[in-house]
């Protein structure tokens, strides 16, 4: 068993069946695990049946991190691909990422180029981990000036030229994360105390703390129709702030945490 794809769904409409079909077309896929967070639309009923498709329905919305962990318990695959329900991968995405990961023995996670529907690079495609100064620049939009002055760049690295080859980074897009399953289990998966957002950055931070590397492969691209699930949730902005605060509380100094906690009230 090579790779299991785990998709957490919440009211993504017609998009989900397209995402699942694209994932099923990939070589090396052992199974597709779709965990539904109590959707109220017909997205799950459109999936139909497939020998590699497993569907799980949760009676309440437990959040992204918790449902990713929930889905991961139903597979013994060597690799896990956590894929957003609004991401379309190509037929060779998974095999290419696995091959790249196998060539770097110290690496535990790999991501790829994540594009907008117009094929432009999404801002969070390749990133650094948050620091106080980087977070301030990102959340005050100062980082948009990073392409003119690199000292103003925040967490995102899209102000830099796209690398030509697979390279080490601190963080990739949370929309498409391929990870070695044994490492995911070793660090006990996603931290379920993150309600929404920043659970991916927390995962990356803990991976790096264990001495593993994170890779970015620019030579494979997927399309991310960003925000299909979050557009149905009016609490998303508040949940993002909660995630930001928890990240700083968990990984940064007390002064940085208190500063972010204060700024979150006015941002």
C-alpha cells in the first residue's frame, strides 16, 4: 500500500466529486478517505461508489485537524496525502511527490506548486514559519510590498523567483500535504486544539523540531479553488485569529504571544 488520500469535506457542492475523481486517477493511490463534517448539501451523495473510496460521516463538525486525524486511522499506507476538497491534482501529482520525497532521506513532508484557477501562484504556496515580525507584516498586508523590498516580506515567499528544482522550505501550502505516515503517527498527527487554520503550520513546526526536512517541488502544479468550505462559515475570521494566538502561545516567547494576542483584537 503506497498512499492514502484524506479529504475533509464540508459543503463543497459539485467540486468534491471532481476532486475525488482526479485523486482516483493517480497511480499509487491505495484509497481515498473522505471525512464529511456534517455537511448540509449534496456533495457526499454525488460521489457514488468506488472500490478505493471510503466515506465517513461525522454527526458534528469537529474541525479540519480532528477530522484529518480521524481519517488517518483507517489506513496503513506508507504515505498520507491531506488534500483540501477544493484542490484538483493532476494524474502524476502523487507519484511525482513520492519520488521526490524518496530521494531525500531526511525529508518527511513535501508539497508542490499550488496555483489559482488562473494559473497564478497562490500566496501561501511556499512559506516560512511565523515570527512576531513576519506575522505583523502578513496580517497588516505589509508583505504585499515584499516584491519591492524583501525586508517587508512576511510568512509567504511568493515575492521570490520560483525555484527550478525541489528545495527545502519551512512550510508549504496546507491545501496539499504529502507526509510519511510513520512520521505523522510519531508526532501524533494534527493538534486538534487548532479550530481552523494554523494547524498546518503547527505540524510543520513540530516536524522541523524533530529534525526532519520539508520540501517544495515547483515542477508539479495543482489548482486550488480556495475557500469553498470556509465561505459557508461566518466564524472563519475569528477562528483564524484563534489559530494564530494558539500558535504563538505554543511555539513563541511569552512577549510575542502577548503581543499577538493584543494585536488580534484590533486586526
